[in-house]
């Protein structure tokens, strides 16, 4: 087998690892004080003791809340095969009470092989849910409600949360509500009547520490010695990887990247790009792959936009900036054109174009969102007369003009003058 | 790869229903892909190969203008997490950079792939494709590409601008397949050079007249246009047909939008705007600063709105004034004949066609009167051109602050 072939296999293996949350979060959950163990303990004890419970999983986006929950649920489904029903709701889809109850009824019907009626009303569905909870409780079956984007369920009248938690209080039901949210104050959003029925267990998901990151990197990137990959190739790959991981420059790249957002998913995204950059010819990862990934993720979108502009578009941007520097707060295309003319009068160049050409350039800028209308009203007025503003800062504009390949002299002159 | 067409027409209003439908359909398609893969490992052409499914969302930035844009966008970005299908890939295409999508909702970020605008060399390579005579076209691009790139770097706009220009460039050539030498290039360039500057100031070109007629027109206008602005000299004549009464209506709408309503009485009295000199002197007595502020305000406000009655009154005034100006000209016979009542329905018809052509737009209705208000969108240049074609002294009637 050629080295390219091997490298491609290794690349596919690592990429499939990056896409599978089970693989990523499994090793982090071994210790007894991990969120995985705590969550599993809470849910399995409420299954064993046949009681109701509610938990909130809180933490920033991408910290693996749902992944850990799914890991726990799949383990529990294996351990207690016939006693668990999982209902999954998402706040983005089911924040409205009506559709949420409908979805609960649908999933309950699916699970218990009942016929689901699309036409059922809110009350029908709510009664059906309560009846099902009672039946499940009598049969010693636990229903687990996993509510993703929990804070969105707390919008409005919270009828769903109330009826769910209330049903868990009154009848002999056996249910666990797991809320997942990226708002740390999610429980404060609840109404009084809902909050009093909610047990205040919270699990906090923190970003991985430096040591955890290092362990995670090794865990993901090193190749197994016993797989279909040739043993000596895997050994060499791992050896090179170790030297990269120990490299000071690599550590700098990683800490630089994680400065802005140190959650696990953020790291995975970076690794995915780095792995895709791997050169198949040489067959091994190199520090350059990670460097390239960093520069492709950490972009300066506004400056790239400025680089994409034509000279005329730059002229218009500079004119707008000149107007803003003069503290003329409200202006539109016509006043920009006036400024353009005065700039041209003081520094005559060949770049003086007719109004319709300028208007087209102006529209390009609007499309790129380097400038935008100040208000959304006034659609009856034509573009020339609607107020606009710059959405690039002066520093960005200046920087962009400097790095522009063939920037005319008057531009840089203008931007330095004002 | 052959496209698998799924004909599904189901009405779904809620995102939850949409996700259920989508999940069902996607799983069935993925199953089908898997079975196809099992059946035919011989990879015959036309059969889909592999088991990834990609959903592509183009023009993503338009979603932000939807009513429920914030929820719709975060729903789109979270679709992968909601569906949890490994065989699914989501591709979002947007004209704007990713930083314009950050909102307080927050979502996990995607892998950015940035497509920079074409550079001059890229553009040359793209435009050179499918050209029968590459040498000739290359010498043409040497002349036009650089100046045009200063205004726009979009392929579509450049290629539409270049196709008539290339025809013009080739005009002196008898044989289009010939390979130009240096001397020939110089000759072509000297023939072509006068056309570059005016075409830079056009954004589209409508070949309405036959080329010879256009040519003679251009020659006559060029003689007269030396004292005018250098901008667009063959726009000096309006290049569309319009009836006389529609032209008058256009001018009346322009006046109604630019002039303050309070001055109508003094402007359109029986003398027909001949006292404008007096007003001008008064205006110049004001301090320059005040004038600038007022001018600024006018620039900011744009054309004003006016009710139908005012438009019709001005129309009546200027048509009768025009009669008094040129008694000899019989151009306005038809107007004079229908000057009373009978013309009105015709005028309303003209107004609606002007509205359809976007010369005049209907603004919001006035809250007090409840009638529709109109606004003229015509630029001053065009209005002056139309007036010139009627020999109507428009500047006399324009109120200058």
C-alpha cells in the first residue's frame, strides 16, 4: 500500500472521529466527578427509586452538554432496555406550547406503537400526555424529557413547562426533565409557579483545562496501532505527532486560537480544518497544517471586503469617511456624490465617473455590507436619498487601503489628511 | 452525478413539522443511496456514488429580511445539530461575510471558505474563454480591462459592457480571423480610443437605433457637447419615445416634487414664471451659510410627495404657459384642443403608465386627506433633457434655494 493511500485512510479515520461526539467525550467522562458520572447517577437513581426529577445542564455553546446527555441516555437505554422512553424537544422548534405538546404526543405514540392523530387539539394532547405519564408510572417505566435550548421554553406563558412539571407532582408518574441551555441564568427565567415545581439541580459544563486539551489532542490525533493501517506507518505518524504536540510553537497556536473561545467544539472545528490540510504526499501532519488552519479561521472579513472593492468603490468609502470625520452625521448618496465631486476638484484624477456608474458601485457596497441604510423605513424613497452609514471602522478602512495593491495616491492622502 | 428528484408537496407552517418531514425524507433518500451502492459496485456513469447528502442554501443574506429572521437563521445554522444525521452536509452561500450573521442568539460556527473577488488577471483569463480569435481579443482587453476594472470587478457587468465595445473595436477590420500585428493594433486603438471614456460612464446600453443612425447622431451631438459636462455626451437627447403630454406630465411631477407647495401660486401666475429674476435676487441676499444648510436639507430629503390635485394644477399651468410661449408651434395643438375636462381621463391614463415605468412612484397616502400621494423619481438631468426636447424653459420654474 502506498503512503498516499495510508495517509488518506488516516485522514478519514481522524475526521470521522472528529465528527463523532461519542468518541470525543467518552475519555473525559471516566472520572467519578465528571458531569457524565453525575448525570448518569441522578437519572439512574430516579429510575431505580421510581421518582420524578429535573436537572439543568448549563454551559457555553459547544461545551458538549448534548453530547454528554446523549452518551448517558444511550448507556441507560442499554442498561434498562424496556423501562425508558426518551422524548426529545428543541426550543428552536417547539418553543410554542401547542407544537411542543403535539410533538410530545407524536413521540409517545411512536414509542408505544399507538396511532397519532394530527388533528388533536392542545387539550387532547395535554390530557393524553398526563394519561401516558400515569400509565408509564404504574408500569414502572420512566419517561425522560430532554429539552434542548431550555431558555426558549421559558418564553411566553410557560404553559408547557407548567403542565409537564405539574403532572409530575400530582400523579404517580415517573419522569425526568433534563433542560439544556447556554444561559447560565436559565432557572431565573422561570415563573414562580414553575420554579417552585422545579428541583434546582444544575450541572455546569466548563471548557476543558490546558491539560485536558492536551489529552484530547493526543486522544483524537494519534492513530491506533492495531487497526487496518500498517503498523510502522502508524508508529511513525504518532511519533511525528508527539513532536508537534510538544513543540512550543504549536502550543502557542493552540492557546492563541482558544483565547477567543475555549470550548471543545471550537477546538474540534480547528482540528478538522488542520486535518483537511494534511498533505497526502508526505503522509504526515506538520506544523504548517495547523498554521494554515489558524489563518483560514481567524479572518479579517471587513478587510477582505475592502480588498475586493474596485477603485471607484474605495472612492465612495473614503468620501463617506470624510463626511463622517466632519461630523456630518446624516448623509445619503447625493451628499456623498457632492463630496466626491469636491474631492475630484481638489485632486483631479481620471477616476471621475458619471452618477449612474457611481450608483452601481454604491449598490455593490450595500450588497457587501460595507455600508448600510440607517433605517429600514422609507422604502418609498429611492436609494439615492436614503440615509446611509459606514459599517467599517476608520482603522479597518485605513488598514484596508494600505494593503490594497494599487491604491491611488489621493486615497491614502485623503485618509491621512482626515 | 444524477440528481435524485424528490417530488414532495406538503404544506408545513411550523419548523417542527418541517424538521419531521425533512428527517423522514432524508432517511429514505439515504437508504436508497445505500441500497444503490450495495447493488452496483461497478460505479456505472450516472449513478450516484457515495452516501453523503448536501443541502445547499444560496443567497443566505436574504433570510435576514424575513419576518422572523432571527429564529429562522438560528434554526438554519442549528439544522445539523437538530437533525443529528452524519450523512448530511449543509452548505451556506452568502454574499456577505460571516461577521454580518453574528447575533445575540449565538450558534456554533461553521468552517469558512472565502471566495475573493477576481483580480485583473483572473478576469482576463475568464473573459478570454470561448473567444474565437484569442489574439485579437487579448489586444482588445489590453485596452479596456484596466480602466473598466477601476469601476467594477464583476464578470457579469464587465462582459455585458465589453460585448458591444468589442464589436466597435473590430469595426475597421475586414477579416475577423486575422492576427493583429503591432501596426494594426495601433490603428485599431486610435479608431477605438474616443469610445472608451463615454462607455465607462454607462451602465447599460440599449441598441435602439440602427448603428448608422446612431453614428450620425453622435457626430452631431459631439459638436454641441464640448461646452457641456464631459459626462455622457450622447445622453444629450432622450433615447426613448414619449408622447408630448406625457413629457409635460413628467415635468409637472418633477416640479411638484422639487418646489415647495407654498410657492406654486407665485411661480405659476399668469406671467408664467417671468418674474423669476426678482425672486433670485431675494434669495441671494440670504447668507451663504443658511443657503448651504438648506441645500444640505434638500439633498437629504430628496424629492417630496404631492397630491394628485397639485400635479394636475401644475400640468394645466405649464401647458397653457407653453402655448403662450410658442404660439407658432403647432406641436401642442392636441393639448389645447383637449385643455378642458376631456383631457383629464387621458392624463390619468398617462399618469398610470408613468407610474408603471417608475418615473413617478406612489408614496404613502396622506393621513389627513386619505388620498394617494405621488413622488417623482426623475433626476434633474433627465427632466432638463425632456424640457429641452419640448423647448420648455424649465429652469425658470425651478425654485433654487
